[in-house]
C-alpha cells in the first residue's frame, strides 16, 4: 500500500481472482514512500520475504518463521541523499 503496509492476497475459491487479504507487514512509519517491491523467489538464499524500495533505502522484509507475516526489516542498501520533491 502507499502507506508502506504489505498485504498477502489469496484466491480462496480458485477462480483466479484474489478475494482475501491479510497483513504481511505493518509498516508503522518505517518505510517512507514505497516505490516498488519484489517477492523473493522460492529458494532465495536469504530466506522468505519481500524486497521493497522506499525513500532512502531498500529493505528485505523477512518472514523468518514461515507464517506468512514478516518478522523483521533488514536494510539491504542505504546512504544516498534523498531528493526534494
């Protein structure tokens, strides 16, 4: 979401359309202005999670215990100067 929350969408009835959602990551202000994300593929060497680009950083939202809820944010890259809009 534009507020940085990440949702897991599922198709519960098999019709090809997602009809249920649950929170995967509750942002609480940690990600500012998320720009895009990438779901880590199965077998990703760093584990299960989502990579998100946001203002000032790129983060890996890691689901350590496999319950489909991110447990922690790991910052992958940071340090560039934020541009004013």
